[in-house]
C-alpha cells in the first residue's frame, strides 16, 4: 500500500484554507480500519480542535440504519416488502396525491391508485417528498400549518404524495414512516431497537437520538456558508424530546461508529463475530429495486438548506433497499460501479464499495447541503484514498 499522507494533506488543506471549519474522515476494509484523520475546529471561531471522536448530526445517513432495522424485521417475518404498509401503519391506509392547486390556492387531492408498500418506502418510490426540494409541498405545508420534519412532530408527516406509489422516484419522508413501522412491529422506540439490535452488537457506542452530556461535550457546531464563501456559526439541534424519533434523519454519531455500520455490508452482515443481517439480505439491499426509474437531481426549493444536489450527474443512478447505487465507476478514480452511498444534510457523506472491499465516510457540519467545497473535498479524499490503495 502507498503512503496515506496524501489523504492527510487533502483534509488538512481544506481545514487550514477555511473551506471547512473542520473535518473527520475515515476508511476501512473488510479487515478493519484503514485510515482516520481529523483536522480543523469543531466550531468557529475558537472551538476545540476536531478529533476522531467528535460527534456530528449525521442527518439522512440515519436512513440506511433505519432501512437495515426494517430488513431485520423482514428477515424475522414481522414486515413484508410487498405487503400494503397500511396493515402495520393504518395512518397510511388512504394516501392522497397532490395534483396542484386551484385558482383559489386550495390544494387539489385525489386518492392514490394503489397502496403503499415497505418496498416503496425503502426505495423512495412511495410518492412522499421533502419541501426542501419540492415547492408544491412547501406551499401545501404552509397552507395547512404543517411543521417541517426536523420538528419531529407527528403532524410533520401528514403530507400528501406527489405521484402514485411505484411510478416515480423522489426523495422524502419515506424512511420516517419505515421507522414508525419498525416501532409498531417491535413495540419498542426506534432508539431502543437500534441500541439492542445494531448499536450494541456493532459497538456503536457514540450513536443515538439523544445527545447526553458526554456526546454534547464532543458535539460539532453547525455553520452556514455565506454568499462570500465564508462560514458563520448557526444554532441547530434536533429536538431532544421529540414526538417521534426521526428514522429519516435524527441520529447523532461519530465517523468511527458509522464506519462500523458500513462494514456490515462488506462482511455479509457479520461484524466482530455478530451476525446482524443474513448474507442474502445484504445482497438484496445492494441491488437495484427501482427498475427503469432513476435517481434524479434534487432541485432546491429552500436555498439556505440545500444547493441543487446530484451525485455523478453524468450517469444513471439506482436505489437499493437503503442506498443509492452508481451504475458506473466514479469518473477520475474512486469507487467501483455498484457501490452504495448516501449523505446527510449537514454535509456528511459515505460510500460502500463491495468490489474493492473498501468503505469511506467524511463528516463536516455546515449548510447548505451539497456545498461545492465540501463535495470537492469529498471527491479529493476518495481519490487520494484509492490512489493509496493501488
């Protein structure tokens, strides 16, 4: 293996130049940890130095964990991928599709043509969206006084579909409903279920919905990118006494913990002698489940929170049961075709490359999502890592 010092340099330069306040990045192979680096500050202007055990809001990186929990319940016969989810969640018994607004500004709704299934939810083909990338949903929520999903209020999930289940792909609150399904069939809160069935067995001791004193001491502050490219601290915290634990984006954790979760998908569901998923389930989750549909660009409707976001815009992307899948190798070096990936709103990113048997994760804490400078850093980190593996 080549020297990993180039990886250090990529991360250090980004922190020292002010492109990011601070960054933690890690990688592993099937055999275990391969690289870790921590550079910059947890918070500007004079926060503590970033460290490997710094705690981040991992946001939508929570989704893959919730999807894994659901697939454990599929293995145990408590959930069925293609059963109508209304059998578990009666709240979804009569989904409505938003077709627009009438001349008076009232929403036009109609019944969905078919029931929602767990597979629809896991693949973001149920019809749910996020107002961050869907102006019509934002208008609907404003009209009816529905809060944002970050509020963790049950009312936040009472939005209509934007298309009939199975007929399109759009990113949204699907995995929050998956979390509720896991809670319903297990009789446990999502946090308790995660702890007993994933975090405990995998040794993910720094991940959870609640911060607590120890995690809060190591918490990385959120920042907002200004028009001139500078970064300003901004207040942010997921509600600590929520009405529902947000399976789509509520977890806090460390890069090291997430790396342990990723390794599940390199090792046939087995880590540290513990089998948390069957090998066939790992294979199933890693395959395309949206057929001819493609993952599309997320076009921002709320610029302070997200830029337009699309990974690998030149290639078709698919979705498995918890992850986006790139259909070609990363241009310019990096992950193989068929790798699994996703991200968190605060600019946290990960990938799982089953072909090269390597996983990587990179965490910063700033908005908007898909920040150009962080995406460039992510790409440079990945390329430097693979160059060191050659």
